[in-house]
C-alpha cells in the first residue's frame, strides 16, 4: 500500500490504541492532543511486536517476523515507511520527543525473550525482562510527558516494572496455559509451589507466593510514584490516572485473596475508571501528590501509589 499522510497515520494509531488498550487510552486521553497522539503512535509500534510474540505459531517463524519488525523500525527511523500506516506517525513522535532508539530495540529484545525463555530462575533475571517489555515503555512515555530532572528516567523504569509485575500476577493462569511461568523459580521453591500449581486453584502456598510478589510490585509503585513530581504539569493528571488504574488492578487482586484463577480476568469496573478520570480531570488528585501509607494484613504498613482507591 502507498505511504499515508502524517495526519492519516496518527488517526490510524489512535484507532489501534482505542480498540486494543482501553486502560491506557482512558488515562492518556487526559493529555494535550499532541502528547496523546505521540503515545498512540508509540503504542501502535509496540502492540505489533507484542502481537507477533503472542499469536499462535512456531517460535522460529515468529523470531523471523520479529527480526523483520526490527528492520522495519530501523528503516522507519530513517524515513522509509514501506507502506506501513503507523510508521509516519511513529517516526514523527520518536523524533519530536527525542526518544532513544535503544529503548525501542530493547523492547523488541524483550518480546523475543517470550519466544525463547519459558521461565526465570531469579528475580534478577525477571527484572531484566520487565525492564525490556515495560521499563522501556515508561522511558518512552516520560520523554513524551516532558521532564527536566534526569532522575525521572530512573523512576519511569521503576513504574513500568510495577505495571508489568501487576500484569504478571493478573495473568498467572493464562501465561501458564501458554507454557510461560514468569514468577521466579526461587520464589516458587521458597513457598513450596510447583509450576503446575499456577494453573489453580488458589492454595494457601499459592496465595502466599502471590502476596509476596504483590508486595514486591508495591515497592516499585512506591518508588516509581515519585515520578509524578518530576514531569510536566500538563502530563501529571494522565500519569496519576494511569498509575491509579494499574495499582487498582493490584488492589483488586488482593481483594480477591489472590485468587486469580477464576473464569473471568481481574478487571476494574467502568465506574471506578470513570471515578479516576473525573478526579484526575478536576485536579482532585493533587492532595495525593506523594505516596501515602496504609495497612496491609500481616505485613504491617506500606505505601500504595498516590493514595488509596475509593470504596
């Protein structure tokens, strides 16, 4: 197909993001239009890499497709779009917001890990995966949000990892069905769990394992939550909303007693997300500009990201 105009390319990326990333799109809708469009263009690029990894097929064939997508990335950044409707907008966003090519290549390397690594021995090895598939996303987004303090990039990585750990906990059973175990083997052993236990039901040992991993995720939320102070003011409501939605998923997992094995995926209600959006848009979140403390069953007090969810 022929190359499309820049406006058409951005419109295409908006459609992809709106259809495939509802939680993400909910939050970034609070951004100024040019920043929102840039994140949609980045999402369209990242979504394609994720789709290659998750669609059925032989790993070898998918690795070939991933290599082709990496080559498409390099050509796009040189201004050669090969008829891909997302690439003009993607190139424009990367150039305009000075996003490092390293982040994008690292992200592709992370999706390639899903095709060659089925489990992780230690949290250190899982951390590398989380950085590649999610920390890089946080870094890209922070360049679009705008920042002046270089420490923002370190915090963006942490927040991206918090989001990814939340996804891992939510999708334990689905990932197991795909032959993937993201929870570190050292942690399974610590709590007396086997890989097959991650198919459900939620035994005492499994609940304790997931509670341990949830606490680890909360630590990244607390540390990464300080990013809110360091980005441009016009981006703060969107980041707050995005963080409240993802941390809300983790709270929902806790509220279910870490039983993530039911027939329905852990989700947040539309009413809750609307509450988050209204609070962000009206500026009611500003009183929660830091990280507040709350009690957590047996483990004493710990922080949640930017305060406690309503209800």
